[in-house]
DNA sequence: GCGACAG
DNA sequence: ATCTTGTCGC
C-alpha cells in the first residue's frame, strides 16, 4: 500500500520508521470529555513556494480574538497523503508555542484519528504537546461515510463525523484528549457559515495568508526559520538581529 | 495494474 | 495547498 507513497518521499526517507512512529504515537491518543471550554485555538499553514507561513490564534468561545502569532519556516518535506504532519507539524508547533497561553482546546486544519495509521496531524500535535486537539478537515483521506458518520474501512469502528458548515462539509475527528461528540458540538457552535470553517481555523487561515502577502525581506536564520515582524514574541530558541 | 489521496 | 482566467455580487 506504500509503494506509491515511497515514490513521492525524499530519497533516503525511512518510510517504515515513519509508519512505526505513527503507530506508536497513535497508541498515546486519549479520548476524554473536553470539559469546560473558555478559549479555543486554531492553527493553519499557507505556502509560498517552499516557505511555510504558519499562524496560531486563540479566541474566546464567543468568538472574541484573544491572541495570535505567526512564524515562517522553510518547508523541508513535500506534501504526501498520510504524511502531512512530516511537512506541517514543525511550522504549526512553532507558531503555537508563540502564543502567550495555551488555549483549552486546539482546532487543527487536517485529520485527527481519521487516518490510516490513526495519527493525522491533529493527533500528532496533540500527543506531542499534550494538548487537547480536534481534527477539522475539508475533505476525506480515509474511512467510509455512512450518513454523517465515518467508519474505519477495515474495523468498522467510528472514527469521525461530518459536519455541514454553510456550503461545505467538514470532516471532524478526535485529535487528542477530546471526545467526538464534544468536538462536533464545538465545531458546530463556532461555524462561520459564510466561510465554511469554524472561527478559530478561519482566523488562522486568514492570518497565515496575510503573513504570506507581507513577507518581503524576511531574514531566515540558520534553520531556515524566522518570526514574522510584529508578532511581539519569539518562538523558543529564536534570535532576532 | 488502476484509482484514491488531509494540505 | 497553489496556479489562473473569468464571473458574480456587494
């Protein structure tokens, strides 16, 4: 099943190790009640060639903007279905760690456990940082739709739900430390129908694109990373001229 | 072998 | 995701 994936991955990339890591980390995914939520975060990435502009935002449950930060990094891995986190995890984590405080739950643009190895980027980030995450994807990568539910193609297990947000159908799944029902309710309650996305992801998406449009003259450090002008905070380990 | 295939 | 021309609506 990975023959086609193999051809799209960089030479020397250890695909078997990547799969092993995905399976191992997926065992750490926890499903639990979200509990009381006051702040909701969102992360998304926009690209300009191989430059990745990542934005992280925090909103109150009533939609009020509380915090935001964006970073730019050099993309070091191509887009390969089932391996998205190897491309976007680092950019997303860098911008997320820039936030002044961790939101109660984080919405990620991509799958959670609705993934062939049970570790979409939302789960990968959640397990890596111990943060509550919800996977919100605009299309399906894996699973079979049955009404508004998505079942595992092999085990028949419930792995996600579809949510209509305006004109768009979203694929919601558990990322980490949340339950599917709570995740679906939160996505529905924050849905911006005119844009087809929940407010936190919409804000992150727009901010990432604004950052991309104003990237002239950015100075990247030795790791191919830099903090966007005006962010006000640096990611851990960052240095500024 | 031929499609499917998060962003 | 990004590219890209044309179209619709405020």
